[in-house]
C-alpha cells in the first residue's frame, strides 16, 4: 500500500531516493509507514502471522530482529511466506548481516552496538563490511541511532549533551558511508522523549538535508499517550519538511500491532489536511510513563499487561513530574531505564525494579506493583516542598 501524499502539499527536504525492495524512501516518494514484529523471531508461525497482520494493516515495510543464526534460519522461512518488504534489525552481532542480507531489503544497524562488538576493530572497517554486504545483496541500510545507546566515544565528546552526541554519531556514520561511495541509506535519531526527537532530527536535517529520515519516538508507551507523544514530534518535524518514513512504537498485545500502522496513517492524514492537534495543557510535565513497543526479546508476554497495570495503578500520581519506564527484556531494559525515576524490566518469571540508579531487586509479576507503589509514594513524599518555616 502506498502512503498518503501527506506532506506533498508542504515543501519537503530534498532527500535522495533510497530504494528498499519495491518501496522508495525519500526523493519525494509518499511517506512510508512501517512497524516491527514483536514476536520471538524463532517462532516462525507467530512471526509470520505478525508480519502478515502488519501487512494487512497497511505496513509498507516490516522489521524483524535478528540476534543469532537460529533467528536467521527463521527469517529465511518467514521471508518465503510473506511478500511485504522486510527490514532486519541487527542487534548485537553485525557479522550476521552477511547471512540475513539475502532475505531482506534493508538492514538496520545501531552505531552504539557496532562500537561494542569487536572493539579492537576500527568502526570504519565494520561499516565497510556492512556496506559491502548491502551492496552485494541489493539492500539498503539504516543508521539507527538511539539516544539510550549512543557510541560511547560520542557520548564522552558531548558530555551532558545527549542529543548532540546522537546527532554527531549519525553524521559520523553518514560520512563513513559516503566515503565508501555507499549512498543507499537512511538515518534515524530516536529517543523516548519527543522533545529530543524533534531537536535531534532538526539539527541533523539542517546538516544533511539530502539524507532520508526515518522518524520515531522510541518506547512511546501505550495508546493514547504513546500516540500523542509521537504525534507531537511528527507534527513538528513533518510540517517542517523533515521525515520520509515513520514508525509509531506502541506497547500493544501482539494481535493489536496493526494499530501502530493505523496510528501512523491517522497522523499523516491529519497533517496533510492541516489538522494539528493542540498539545494537552502540561502534557509531558506530570507523570510520564514510557514503555517499549516490545520485540522478539520479550521473554514473557505478561509484560504487555504489566505495562497497562503500571499506567492504571499509578494514575493517582498524575500531577507529579516523575518518569516510570517499563521495558520488555533483560538485555536492553537495564540501560533503557537509566534516565527514569523508577524503572522496571521484565524477565521470564520476575520483574526487576530500580529507583534511579539503585537496583531494588527482582519481584514476581504479581508482587512488583505493590513495591512500585511504595517507591512511588516515597518519591512523591521526598519531592514535596517542605512547609515554610514558622
Ligand atoms: S526493551 Fe527489550 S523487549 Fe523492549 S523493544 Fe527494546 S529490546 Fe525489545
């Protein structure tokens, strides 16, 4: 399905066209709406169903995470059962690119993860490997920078300026790919805070208006808040001509993942029609619940229900500027909750909880909410301004 001719009525950045299978991103093509399978990649039946469900919902491109050779074998089977353009998310092991490339149209790598794998090897050589693989197999690349996992060299060089580090990392990788003569790439700069997404993408687009941008607010959480955060970022960027493909990342049960596509198309249609939603007063100033959209790393689907219960049971604290992060796995959960006041990340039978940087332990799914509430109340009490001295 083609996207709405959204910003077609508004000037867009003159990005170059990047071909992704039968799809074109950038170069004035309709804005592509994409999503990601949240099921375990090795569960071929479930992941195929997820891909088909997203395709039926109108996805232009579907991403699948791959972290092992077994995932690659599953991917090959899934590819044979679906027709929608596929993108793959290389998680830790960039060398898997060689095995996955024959089955997909686009490969996403994270410069932060690339830095950590085979540290003795220059980043330039790893990027050259990926570009060569992509070239050989007719694939596009995405340089997917995430504020929560930026290359530590850039983080150190931009002490305290997370957005600056994210933009510098993206620009560095564009320069590396350009120097290799590889131009078939798009870039994303994501964060769970829509303000950082807007700031980072604006800065990047000012420096590289030629590079197509994939927009998204990562770990936006559940509807409706997750949609609202994303809408605010997209309204500000797309209306300024920035953005060539979008993903709305929502925490949803597997069977409802198609709602990400519906939300994305709804936002595009509204912007195209000039319908800009006003931001609810004080949105983002009170209690802020972020939760990841889930992916194949989720070890217990109870995570989705937990995220819903966290939102429901903390609603009483709405007026307090506190961030609670709920993440679906033990791999990225500890890092992705770093900036939150209270963080939860899920394992197969227990949920880990931390307050600031202090880990409080792992709790069974049916007990963690009680402990969370104790911590939330303590935080509220601590932050309450002391009464004026008599
Ligand atoms: S936090 Fe874990 S489960 Fe959630 S999207 Fe990230 S990698 Fe996937």
